[in-house]
């Protein structure tokens, strides 16, 4: 369950960005290839934050699909469902992954008050 270590890293980033202020929401982009289980990530966040300054904050996750670029025809293909790493245009297997590997803290919402 690598979600616990991910939450630990997210905590450090968010806490540093908050600079002592309270946080309500941490916004993330998580690519499909990161193999993060959404419910597990949310559960681990509550465990990591329990009895800390970030207790009660939540993660808002924008899951990003896998996007391939074909080295033969230049076509971009967004994968949905099965991860078949083939060009959607010409069927070639010579593709580069250009999206879907993200794991980014994009912003934090501070609590007013």
C-alpha cells in the first residue's frame, strides 16, 4: 500500500506551503499509471493527518488518463479502460507516454478565519 507514503509526502508539501495557516483542501493531479487506489488514498490521508494541524482537511483528486503520442504518425491517443499501449490512429506500438504519470500537488485551499 504505497498510498501511505504518498500521503506522507503530500502532507509535507502541503504543510510547507501553508506556512502555519490552516488548510481545508489539497488539490492533486494523479495519473492513471500511478496505480493509486482512490478510496485507499483518501483513507490513508485521514490516518496520516489524524491529530495534526491538517486533521479535517481533504484531498481533491483530478485523475488524469494515459495519453500516448505515436512515434510513427504523430497521433495522440487517450486511453480509456484497458491499458493497451498502441497508437489509436495507425496501431503502431512505437509510442511515448505523454500523460498519465502525473503526481502533483497543484494547489491548497486555506481555511478562512
